[in-house]
C-alpha cells in the first residue's frame, strides 16, 4: 500500500511539473531530482523490512511489557545448527529457525531434530538466491511452496511464517504472499553475525538493543554465532529475560491447523 501511495505521489508531481513546463521553463534537473527521490524511497522501503513498505511484517511486539524476546536463526539447517540446539537446550530456550529448502534436502535429520526439540520452523525460500529479489510472482510462489512441502514432509506441519531472503520485499513478493497467505516476519535486533567474525562486536550490538518484545536475527551457520549465543543466553538469564517462540511473543499461529 505504501508503495502504491508513493508511486502515485511521485507520478503526480512529475505530471504537474510537465504541465507547468508548458507555461514556464522547468529545468530538466527537477525531473531528475524527483526520479532520484522516488528511487531512494523505493530502495529504502524494499531493503528495510520494518518499514512495511510493500508488506506488513512482524518485527517485534511493542506492547510486550514482560521480559520476553524471541531468537530467530536464518539459513539452516546447517552443521552448526546442532551446537546451536545444544546450547538452547542447556538454557531451556525455544527459538525459531527460518530454513532454506535446499538445505532441508541436504540435512533433513537436523530439521527433524529442530522440531523434535520443540522449536518453531519457518520458511526462508527454497534457494535463497541472490537474484530472489528479481523473481516474478510465480517464481516466488514456487519457492515458498517447495519449502513448505519439505518442512511438512519432515515435521508434519505446514508453516505460515515466512522471512524473505535478505529481508528484502518488493511487489512480486507482496503478490505472492497474497496467494500463499504466509505471515512476514522481520526483526528489530540485527546481530550482523553473517557479515563479521568479531564475536565481541556481535554480542555488544545485540545486548545494546535488548528490550521486551524484541526479535533477534541470528544465523545458525557459523562458529562465531554459536559462541555468541552462549554469551547471549547467559546475559539474558542473568537479566531475567525469557526466550520464547515467535508465536508466543507475537500471539500468532506458526502452522496451519
């Protein structure tokens, strides 16, 4: 909806400038400026999932007053998922894993372990392709449905939580989700563990942003995340925070009935 409003606004401004140019000289730079501003708005809205520019995303629960947060892990199942699960078990913490379809095919046993230990599983596309943002509606639907089927084949449950690759949204994804009926999940605490190996930086970045109702984005694909997770859970325990599944934090369903 925001995208439609923004597009209508900028088209209206360009149309007005065009009409004005019939009566007075309007320099081309003003047309270029409007086009650049439109591009920047679309780029920001597409890249920043919490903007709700293309789709409405659950990025936290601002109404939560108790010390509850949700931990989410992207890009598994992976060999590093196993030690992540072991640490979560030690602290009796339940997390949500947004899984990639092709990785489920490679590690169905790890996905089974995730579900058996009571964690939530969400859809993170089939390929997580760097070109996913350029896929048309039909391709996006295919990727989502492929991954749903793989998750259901292992867990017996069909997920309705979806996190778009890279957290990027666009009109094609919006139209696809209107068909698949998935709920879009974002975050408000980004660890940046996928871009740096500096554990001190990752840990410090997270704890500075911790507050009730928050959703933390991590990746169960590296040893630094495993090490930071243990520090993080210890910190949360000492500060009386409880790690809960997304469905509890957001009061939504994670699977189809």
